[in-house]
C-alpha cells in the first residue's frame, strides 16, 4: 500500500474534484457545462471553489491526527490504512452533500433560498470529521485484530 502521505494527497485531490464532478454529472450535460462551471467557480453565492476547499478541511485534520500519531507511537505502522479508512467516510459525506446541494440548484441555476447550500458547510465541518473518526477507529480495529 502507498504511504500515508500519498494516500492523503490523493484524497485531498479527490475532495477538490468531487464538487466539480457532481456539478458536471448532475448539471447541464456536456453542452453547456463549461460556461456554467466557470460561472459557478466565480459566483458570489454557493461558490463551487469554496465548497471544494471546504471538502479539504477534514483531510487536513486527518493529516494532523496522523502526524501526531506518528510522533506519539514508537512504530507507526499502518498509517496508510488508517488514512484510507478515514478518507472513505470523508469522501462519502462530501459526495452526498454535493449531490444534495447541486441537485436542487441545477439545471435552472436558481439559488433555492436559505437552508439550501448549508449542507455544503455542515457536511465538511461537522459530519465528515465525525465520519473520519469512525473510519479511524474501524481501521485501527481491523489493524489490531488482523495480526
């Protein structure tokens, strides 16, 4: 398996791409998606770039946790497995909230009102870290009992 750094970098890249990919697949099809995607990346409301960056925050928190674990544990084997176990729920939450948000916004490109779009903030800042901790614990249990 790759190193934990490689897994984290790949995970961060995927989290950056998920909102744009969801936008493309739920959105307008291939004909008008280029202009709409560019417009949404610079939009003042429900900005695609900001939602992409918010998805990376749980990955950064995971990197800090794994860095601390490497400093505290004498032989930190399994860092890549822990990273992968924690990235799966982060990716699932990121994918889910983006599908929920963009499906109500597209294809009309009309902002539906206040509570919509809030999931793009709550998902990465609240639910993804909780899922990440659950994934870390589950990966740690798999590592511990597979020996």
